[in-house]
């Protein structure tokens, strides 16, 4: 079954719980390689990308004990350090960008690693320079192995140093941190990413015996240690799902409650949706979105058109720009969406235009949305999901549209959203998988 059939135009109602954070999971799972002792992880999302990484860990020799649908214990006591250079790893790891996260932990603990060409979403150039330059500064050497189709990294001894990252890459920061925690001496990382997922990784590593200070800032200091120990860790709710559900409620004129939204770690996300005119209330750790007929996009104080753009944390995450764009389609007013980081992420707007949206694609990075203010409904069409986040945005559009939509290539959606069809049906959506 590789498509969703969606009958749109139905109001939804009820409570929905966000899954564990996908992007945090990929970092945390890789970090289990840093110790020979058991590490138990809770709230693991049951999605393709995460399950592929768990399979990779098992094939490397990590003992994986399933405690439940969303909890596992990982024991990396007998790791095959050369597995990452095998064809089996390339075939599986090449489909998953998160596989690059294994390199930092392997280099930190075993002094050698292999870095494959990244897979994942086709959303533009996603370079590995930050990772490799960071490893080099710690004392690793690298060379590209043509036959293996990957970079080989090795070191006699990693040594702490000062480094200024050329970009605050989340995966780059995580990889360098995992390598540095067992390096000799002190490592200082300036212009480090400081997303909640990086904070979570650093806190877990500290519980394992690492010595990391500056958590939550863009200046991390890491005093290397000889050994790390086991621990227990619970993943945050996925902030991208939280934002998706806020957008879903607005587009479908539905009253929804997002339970356990991890509000303190959402940053500016609620505020950005409020700038689109969406009403929401925060009650404890829940977000309540009331039924709302019309939401009006704010303008700047001088009357200028609102611009929503991505920016490193604590700015707005690029993973939600697709959702903001689709939500703006039925708003009153106009907004400029500026996707700075990835040059191909806006290329799904042609599907929205086919559905009746008024969007001007200015260039690969910018799109202007002229809201319909519900004067016209979107119409159901057949379309294909190009990447995880665009796929979810198209699903939201389909749920709000008149008639039936078919979304193909839904493996992209399943890579990032667990049982999304089941959970949407539980709040009244008409969605089913078809072959």
C-alpha cells in the first residue's frame, strides 16, 4: 500500500498526542554506541527512519531489547567496527541521512569510522563539510574510499581544541560533540547549534559521565573523559508534529487539543502560528486550538506584508515552513515564505496551485501566498509526496479540500510520522491506505 485516499472537508475533533521527536531520536540512538553499558530510551517514534537506524545498530552488533512499542534498551558491548564499510550498510544506510550520526560516536569510542554519502529527503544540497572539518580539528584524518563509496575516518587519539563552526549545523554539532566527549583535553565549539534536541543529547551524555557545559547556548565546552556509562533517557515530543497539528486544526476549522506538547521546548513555534491569526491556548503542557472560521495574517507595524523565514534556533525551524505555507492558503491576507536553508523545499507548491491555491513561486527559496479567506475551497487531486514535511503539508491540504485526494509515495510521510492515518481517523478524518 503506497498511497493515501483522503475525503476532505470534514471537521475534526478531539485530542491527539505527538510522537517522540524524530530528529532527537536519530542523535540519541547513535550516542548509545559511546558506552558498553545498557542505555534505555523511551518515547521512540515507530517510524521508518528510526527503525532503519535501530536495524543498523543491531547489524553492527549492538544488542537491542524491545521493552515495548516505544522503548528499547541498547547494549553496545560487542560492536563490529568495520560494519559501516560494508555493502550491506551502504545499501541500508544510504537511504537514511541519520546514518551519518553514527560516525561521531564510532570515532569517539573506537577511533575509526566511516561516513556514507547521506540519503534522506531530496530537498537540496546537504553537505558534510561541517562534520568532517570538525573531526579533522579533533585530530582525525579522512580519505574518500572510492570502492567503499564512503569517507574513512581514523585517529590514534582525538585531542580537544577550539573550533568555530562555519554553520550551526544540528547534525554537525551532534556528531562533533559525540566525538569530543572522549577526546583528550578540552574542546570548545563556538557557533554550535543549540536546538532542544542538541540540549537533550548533551544532558544525556552528562548523565553518562560526560562533562559538557554551555548547554542551551551556541558555545559548548567539553572536557574529555575516558569512559561513559549507561543511562535512561526519554525523548521530547516532536515539535514538528505539534506545529503540523496546529496547522491541521486551523485549515480544517477544527477544535483540537494537543496533549503533552512539550510547550517549554517549542520556542517561537506557537507565536508564528499566532502571527497567521490562529487562536490557541496553552494549558499546562497542552495546546488547545478552538474551532475558527477565519484567521487573518498579521502585518508589520508599518503595514508591510509578513515574512516567515527559517533561522537557526531559537529562530523558526525550516521543517515547519511547508506547514505554514499550506495553512496560509486559507488565511485572510498575504505572507512571504522564505526558505533560506534548502533550495528545493518549496517545489511542492505546484500541487497546491492545482488544488486552487493562490501562490507565486518567486524562486527556489521564496513563495508568496495570497490567502483565499475561505471564499473558495481547495479541490481534491491526485499528487505525490516529495519529502517528509511537504508530504504532511499536502495531507493537511487534502483534509481541508472538497472531494477526494490521492497522495502517492507516502513512504516519505511514514518516514517521519507514525501511524498518521490511524491517529487522524481517531479524531474524525476520512483517510485510508490504498494500493
